[in-house]
C-alpha cells in the first residue's frame, strides 16, 4: 500500500513539474512577443549540402548496424559451419547421448573448425579487397565485388551443379557463367548441398552404432532378458568403440577433408 502511494505521489510530482515548465515557457514566449525580440530558437526544414552528407552517413551507419545484426546468419549459411554442426549433432545422437557434449561445446568446436577451414578464403579477401580498400586504392564497390568473387568461388566448389541449376531455373536467369552467378542464387544452392552432404555423413555415422544396438538387443532376447533395456548394455559398448577408434579425431578429420579444394 505504501509503495502504491509513493508511486502515485511520484506521478503527481512529475505532472506538476511538467505543468510548471509549460507555464514558464508560455510566459517567456509572451514576454518575447511583447518586446518584439527574436525567438531564442528557430526551425529550419531546408535540406542543405552538409545536412545531406550527414544523412548519407546516418544511412551508412544504419546499414553497418544491420549487417552486424545479420552477421550470425552469414556465418551460419555462407561458411562451413552448417555441415560441421549438423554432423557433430548426428554424432551425439548416434551415441545416444542427450546432453553430452553440451550444445555450447558443439557450437564452439564448429566455430573454431569454421575459422580453420575458411582461413584461406578470408586471407584472399583481406589481401585483394580489404587491404586495398583501407589504403584508398579501390572503391567500396570494387572491394565488395572482389570479396564476393572469393566467396562465390568457395561456395561453388562445395555446391552440386544440380542445386545451382535448380535456382538458376527458378530465378529465370538463362545461361550464365559460374563466375557471374549472383549470390542470391549461389547461397541457397550451397545451403541445400551442405544439408545433403551433412545428412549423408550422419547416416554413415549411424550405421555402426545401429549394428551394436541390434546385436545387443538380439543377445538379450536370446538370453530371455527381455525386461532389461538394451540401452543399458549398448551405450557403454558404443562409447568404448568410439573411444578405441579415436572417434572425434576421425570425425573432425573427415569434416576438414570434405572441404578440401
């Protein structure tokens, strides 16, 4: 009750303050009009050259902020991150582990593997686009074109021709050379190809673990131990097999080699 009374008093005090400020402003306006003096401020709706430049800078800042907002999506969809994180999730599911490794560990490993795989492409972009642009040797449009060329080259090397043809047909572009394909066609084709490749690798990862589950279930049934869950026996066996064959090293090695160009 006391808190509510305090809030009401605060609102009343604010209203009184704004009322006093408004009355003071009206008094000053009336006195100024009576003396014929100029107003202390004025409104100017004209657009001058300097204001136009400020507007352009504001638009550029807004564009940069929007780009930073979309940066996670760019990392997810235009790099090797998608395939890596999907395959690592399949590994955890194939081992019948619900929360081990944790999502943070999988995403962190996928990010660092993405940095490792994309390093050559980013170095070429830095050398051909960012450094000349920072030295004022090329314009921003030329730098963007050079950077998009290197990104397009990486994406097309990992994309099936069938997926590219699909989006070229849907976009009604006609015959276009690969180096002239727009990113709006290359990126979705790359995403579909990455998902297909990741699911293929995930299926190959599931096969040995499914065999272990089948063998364990068959043995338990033959022994008449139908009440014992097969997961009780198969989970330690799958973990033992995965550790003995050095599973994480094989998975990471296979993922990195799948991006070899």
